[in-house]
């Protein structure tokens, strides 16, 4: 039988005072494939299960026809206000990619953060990420501006997404040297079929400095849910094209076979196992995945209370190596 605990323990974010549910609900679908009512239903179900860590970004979802960016933050803000639960939710958002505030100059970070606060309808962002590195902006300017926002009470903790090991190490060193706010987490592209971007040098820096990893694309654009298979029926969804690129990759198909094996042993869905594998990895605090419906959310939540055996982890590691 599956080894399932009833209540997942909260996990710390780096060496900060923040603790979070070990699965972060992705808000990229809010205002894109999920309208406000659907988004509220998913958020309600997530919170009811003990979830308290919601991930969004100022650019979500500017790519959708008719959107401008900020739609996800607006929906999340409306939900927080309508439910009166702001103090129970750790709000994480990202700046630097909104069409009207691209890059990490001091002016862009500040204006984007102010805009996010307005859309979210809150006074302080719990975890603010730089969305993508901006090599034209010096580390001193980026960290200096983030530190100012922390000191002003507009941001609680800072983090970075899509950052190289070299720039992460330089940023952490600058924070230490100057006594400024320091990254507590990093958000890398990391999952069972995309391990190379995180494991190795970047993971080593994260471990050395006691940071937490909060992986995005935790389900490889849906491929690791098992819905997409060679010769199988096409799935009509806005994300199917991203998942389909793995169908010609022998290693990805080996991973899917291993997921099926472990999922059958625990009587759960492949998505549950894919997230449980991530949760079991060193430095990982809470993988991010999104759900358009409450039904899609259930197998994601199940990962927080499932513990894989050493043999099962080895099977998945071997298939994905």
C-alpha cells in the first residue's frame, strides 16, 4: 500500500523565516486557460487541502490573445480579497518580463513591483523573483534595488528564476559583502526529463548557500502526467504542443514507463510520482505545477504526502539519467 501521511509538513524557504506547503500552485493558467471562476475553484481546493504557496508573475498571461500581462496577479488578488485569507497565503510573483517593464534595471524592478502590488491588492509581496537574468544590469544594481524594496516593507524575501550558477554566486557574494537582502530561493527549469539545467553547478551553489529550489515545468508542460503518448489520441489543450516534443525522445519514453510502474505500485497517477520524485531531491522545497480544474489538482496534491522508496527513486533516476 501507498505510504501516505495525512498532513504534509511545511518546509522552510532557504534560511528565511518563511515556511511553505511542499507543493506550489502555479498561477500561469489564471486568466489564460482558466477564467476567474475556474481559478477561484482551484485556489479554494488548494487552500482547503492546506496549500499556502501560490506562484505567479507580472507577465502571466501576456501571450494569450487579448491579454496584456498581469491577468494572473489580478485574479489572485481578487481571490485573496474575496476569501479574506491574505495572511494565510505566501504570495510569490516575478518581475522583469512584463511587456511594459522588461529587464532588471532599478527603474524596471521598482515600477514592476509597484504594479504587481496594485494588481494583487496587497501591501507586501512575500517572495519576489527576478524572472530572468539581465546581463546588461550589474548585480549591484539588481540586489541594491531588491534590498531597498525589502527595507521599505514592500517585499519580504527575494529569489531568482532562470539564473546561472555564476551570476547566482556573484549575487550571493555581493549581498554578504554589503549586508544586503539575499536570495533565499531559486526557481529552475527542473523535472524528470530536464535535469541538466539544474543538477551540477547550479544545484551545488544552492546547496552551499542553503537556498531552496522551487522548480518550474515540474511536469514538463504536461508530458509527465502521462496524458501524451506515442500513437495515443491527441489532447486538445493550449499546452499540448509543449508536451508533444518529448514523444520522439527515447529517454523521455523510458521515464514514462518508469512512472507507470511506480504509479501502479502506489495506485496513483504518473503526475503524483513525478512531483514526489522532485520533492525527494536535495535542495528542492516545493515544485510548481498548475491545474486548470479541481480534478487536475487532486493528483498534484497527492504528491505532498507520498514517500517513494529508495528502489523507486533509483528506478526513476536510472530511467531519466
